[in-house]
């Protein structure tokens, strides 16, 4: 038998799931003349903010700049600050 309590619990759970945004990898493409660099925030688990990693790709290769295991928002902050640094160096960066 379905009770009012069960309906309320199901509604609350559905609301929480719908209110949680799905996290997708973020990528910025930076260009300067004919050169291109990519700054990406990569999430290990879809829909979860941590663990995450900031990946930087340029002609000479790809490297991991920062990682976070527990601190939500860390990778996003580091990537945004690095994008701003690229812009200060004359690069044109756009979020993809």
C-alpha cells in the first residue's frame, strides 16, 4: 500500500536529483595567431565535482596542472585563473 509518507519521500528524492546539475568536463580553447592551447577541467565521475583535474594541452604536450580529491570548486577556480593569465599574455580564450 502506498502511503502519504512514501509519496512525500519519493517527491523529496526526485526534487534533490533534479536540483543537482550534471557536471560535464569544461574546456577552454585559447588562440594566439596560429597557435592553440586547451585548458580543460576533467571530472573522474560524471555528475560529481571531485575528484577533478585541470589538463593543459599545447604543441609541446599535455600536462596535469592541478588536481582535487575533496575540495569542490578547486579545479574550476584554478582553470579560470589560468585562463585569465593566458588572456593577460595576449591569448584569446573561449569556453567550448
